[in-house]
């Protein structure tokens, strides 16, 4: 199975579930779209020759900003970073947010499937933790006292948006751990 990503943190999370997975850091055209599904569907179309493969798009959706940064999460991370999001949240009591992930899978026959995962939580007032990547230091999942960055990969995978999408993919592929 090929994992199409340039993000080593994301690959590390997949490798825990799919130990034989190979990371393919190949260029492909990533469109700007209104939904994670549209982004992933377009990517799958252009990457069929590398099947079997997994690709995903994820986003942080902040309630008070009507889902922003959402599909623009990667761009916002590179331009504002976690500290910029914390600053944007100054003065808001409602710090509710969600992480969403859409995994796209193409099998050897070219059949594709999209699977969504979501976890609700909140934006913290300070960065906490050293694990993970991206917005992990400022996202605390609902019902937990730690940010994703304070969790080891196995712990995060059990509750995260990507972990939930991976569980759905495993059910689809009829894989058990």
C-alpha cells in the first residue's frame, strides 16, 4: 500500500495501522475546493497509476469562524501557525472546533472509496505537548485532558479524526489488528 504524502507525521500514523505501507512523496495537483471530499477525489483521479494507495486531506474547523480554516488548514498552518490560531481565538469563550479527515483509497483494480473521520474538541489557550504535528499542540479532543501533541501516536490514533477514518478503511478492506 502506498501512502501519498510529504508529511512524515501523517505517514507515521498510517504506518502504525498499515506496517507494510510505503510513503510516496510525489507531486500532484491539489485543487482548492469547498470540501475535503472534492480535494481527495481530484487527487485520486490523478494518482491512479500508483494504486493501491491511500491519500487524505484533513482540516481544522473552528466553530466561531464558521469552519475556517477547514480545507485551507495547511495554508493557514504555514502562514499563521498554531500561535496565529491562538491569537485569532483571543476574546472568544467558545473555543469549540473539530478535526475532520477524508481518506481516499484506490485498490489494485482502480476501485476507489472515500471514508470520513471526525473528532470534536476545543482550541487551547497555549501550546501543549511535543508529539504529533500541525495543530496537535492546540487541539484538545472532547472528553480528554490532553492535546493531541501530549499523546503518543497509538493513543492519538484511537480517538483522532484520521484514526476514525483509518478504522473505517480497515472495515472496508476487512482488515483486523
